[in-house]
C-alpha cells in the first residue's frame, strides 16, 4: 500500500473521519503532504481531531514509507473553500455558491438541488445540471453557521 489516499482510506473511517482532499506540495525542496479531513458525524473539526489524525497518519506513513526522503505532514479541516465531492456534501451546502470546474466550462453558481448524483446549479437564472464525479467543486462562500 503505497498510495497516500489508500493509506488514509484504510485508517480514517475507523477513527470517524473521511478524507476530503489530498495535496502534495514542495516547500524549499521538501515534500509537504496535506490531508483535508471531515468528521463522519458532520460535526466541526476540532484541534483534538487534527492531533489524533495527524498522529495516526504519521505512524501509518512511517510504516508504509510511501515517500522518499523527508516530508512534512499537515492535517487540516476543510476550511471556507471546502471541496464538494459527494451528494451529501452538496445537500449540506444547498443555497450557497460553489465554484465549478468541468471539461465544458467553469463558473460560480448557487447550489439549487441535489437529486441522486445530479446537482442543479442556478447561474443567474440558467439551470445547469451536472453529474457528481464529472466536475470539481469547492465552496465559494462560507456559510453563516456550521453545516
């Protein structure tokens, strides 16, 4: 198991978390691995959550050793530009704006409706329906209360 997503996917659910996004970066010649996580119970991420996941992932990465050389591990909450990947993610953010990137176009629009794997966006009166998995989306506005 050398894939970072596979390593995280093997341990996070049993701890009560899901991996929302994984980024690898380079900072001054050193690899930086950023895991963005969410709680499965949809509660806000706490500092204790980040510490727990960081400790477990650090041990798993040491055990599987998927990265050559030194690296820095970062575990983060989704933040205001959280990735939206599942129907439930879109349902939780109904009415808010999302930034959409697809093969055919890029736009920012309100999330209007979720029907199975289909998400309807309202772009200034134009209804755009896309299938989850065929586009990338991030929240484009921060909700006034946690969702």
